[in-house]
C-alpha cells in the first residue's frame, strides 16, 4: 500500500505587521525569529512545508535599523525563506500632535504583493493549505477568491501577537484561526551565528536582539 503524498503548506507573512506586533511586546530578542522553523511547527500530521514567503520593506532613512533589517533578511534567506520587497513613499498627513500636516512615510506594494502571490500560488497548486500571518484586513479579497475558486484548499489565519481583535473581519472569514504567542516565538529564534546549508557563516545576530541574561 503506497504512502499518500504529504499535503503541501505555504505560509505568507506580512513582515511590517509582524514586526510592529513584536515591537509592542517590548522584548527585542523576539525579533530574531526563524520564520522557517515557525512554519515547520505549524504543520499538522501528513503535511509538508512547501514555502515560507516573507513580504517586507527595508527602511532607507535610519542606518542602524536598515543594517539590522538587512542582517535579518540575510539570516532568513539562509534558512530557506523567500523574500519579496516593497518600498516606502513619502506622504503628508494631518498630525494631531502639532495640528498641521506633517511628512510621513508609507509602505507601498506589500499588501498587493501578498494578495497577488496568494492567488497566483493557489492557481499554480503551490499549496493545499495556506497560512496567512497578518492582521491586515486588506487581504480579505485574496482570501475570498481562494475560498471561492478553490473550496478544497484549507486556509489558516495566524494573527500576530496581540492583534487578533484588531482584525476580526479576517476571523469572521477564516474559521481556522489562532494568535501567535510570544512563547512560540521564543522557541523559534535564530541562532546567534547563522549558517547556510553548506555550513558557511552568513551573519551574526545584532546585539540589540540578544536575549535577556544571554
């Protein structure tokens, strides 16, 4: 009797959304998160991790933050995570603190890129179950299309820590849902020194991400 093929799982991660949720925990060491390991821990019996896709935008106005972000992306890529980049655009919004219009930077293209990739992968058969890690309700149209066109595909919503109540519309649409906990993040941290599959050193953890008492 032949063994059935494992069910393919793909995880799509809104990096901006996840970063700010972890930042609000005020535990910087949790930012050094191995997303591929997280993906493997989200698998169920009879499943295989086909893809971990991280969508992000690197800041271009703060050199230390940019360096840490780029180091993190190098670490993720070394562990098999696919990365897609958006960009920041300058905008002007009314600032209540100063009662005037102030310059802001807005992340662009990431939301659309996530939705387009999800739909494209659904049509290509990349996954049989998708996991969406975000609290951004802009992904509702993509989820609705997958549910409509591929009713046999499973969809899981994983809310960033502390963000589930902020995106209840996603919860209304996706019944298989949970919230990422700080404990799970703690168990999925990258090593201090990150190596690729050939055991070459790729990068080292920024000092800002050192765990307490480490």
